C-alpha cells in the first residue's frame, strides 16, 4: 500500500462521503491517482463504497493508532517507552532485530527506554514455525518490543509463557474475561486463536541477550482475512460484541509487558508458573503433541515446570516437553 492510500483513508475515517475531486484537491493529486490508490482494498479487509455523484465512503472506518494518545494512556509509564508507529512494514520483528544487531555490534547496554514498533498494516508478519501471520489494515494490534537481558538465552526459557500472562492481564483489566492461554505461544477464546507471540533472540551464550517480542492480536477480522487463516481463529469483536479502543488497549498491553519483563529479568518464569497454569485452557485435559520428528505423543496436561516446559501425563508416566517446534492440539 502506498502512502497516498493511507492519506485518503484518513480523510475517509469520518465515515462520510468525499468526492474524488475534493480528495484530489486536498491531497494535490489527480483523480486517476485517487482511484488507483483505493483499488483492491478488500484484500486488506476494507470496503470502500463508491456512489456516482457522491464520491467515496469507507464502510468500516479505521480506528487509527495515535502515538500521543497511546502515550497519554501510558501515563507515568510513557517515559519508559520509545514508541514508533508505522503505516506499513513487512515485519515489526524484523525491524527490531535489525536494531538489536546494531546494539549488539556497538556493545550498547542502554536500557533506559523500551523500543516498541507498531504498524497499521504488516505485509509479511511471521508466526511460529515460519507460518505467516494474517491481518488486515487496522483490524489488529501488531507490534514488537525489544528487551535487553543481561543473562544468556538459556535463562529465557519460559519467556513466551510469561508474555502470555501479560497479555491475559491486559485483556482482563479491559473487562475481557473469556480468554485463555495455550502452551506455549497463544491466547485463545473458546479454543480459537485470538493472539500469538513470536520471540526471536540475539546475543551470546552468556549474555547479554536481546529479545524481540512480537505480538499479534485480532480485534475485528474481515471475512476475507479469515479465509486466509489455516486454523480456527477469532477476534475481540466476536468475543465481546464490540471493538476495543486500539490506543487504550495498546497502552495496557505495554504496561503489563513491562511489568512482567522486569520481574522475569530477575526471577525467570517461576513466579508466573501458577498464574499461567490457572489460565491454561488445556490444563488437566487430554491433548496430542505433534513433535518435530513427526511423531505424536498423547496424554493429559499436568501443568508446566519452572522453566515453562509442559508436563504431560501419559500411559508410560509423566514426561516433560520444552516448547521448540512442538504443536499442541486438543483431543476432539
């Protein structure tokens, strides 16, 4: 999507009709450029209504992310974040991995501000196991956060589970209760995926380690976007019947993420273990684990260890599984 498209969409965000001539004049472009810029928006989950003699109207106006508004909702915590908002990018994780590489190469240990990049539209978002994360323009929260740990990567076992706890806390503080966790990276509602977590690391074996924490949360997905998702997915609109304030929810997520990361930095996953298990939608339930070697392990979930590994009661006894590339599925 071109910058002109975003400029036009912001003009249409009032939900009213705007003539092509008025848009062209306001943005100092041609009528043809306006028409071209609005072509194919259904592919990103938007529907523009065009009526002869009246112009263009956005049927579902975008609730844009606004940096000043997010910082206002952050309150006293605002000074702890360096927040960057983009209209579009391939991947917020990729951008922060590049920033992490620069910090690593320069030997920087500056942790005074938490770098966060959020985008309205992500063209090549990544999920677990190399899968693509599908979202449309303004229908999700897609952002990444960079955190520098002084310890090595081995200490960060269980980090994705701790991040899940932060997301649950933020949702519940927003009055959203019908949510649960799925080991090791997902937030669910009624066994449908609501949000995903992707953590990518840079650093030496002994530290420091830079963790890029990517979060994708569905707010209200269009049918076109849902059709591209190869698993059962849901969004907050389906859960609550309304679309949350994107800027307020973004601030609440950042606040909880910072709280959890500070505690994790000092104590690891152990203090979050019970809270995570209490929110696990598969706790004490029969599941199937699909392992990296292609084999399958069946059993009943019995919680997690202090490092976030899954405890599974099988016919042969209790076994421990670290996350890696394991897929957990409920037994029908």
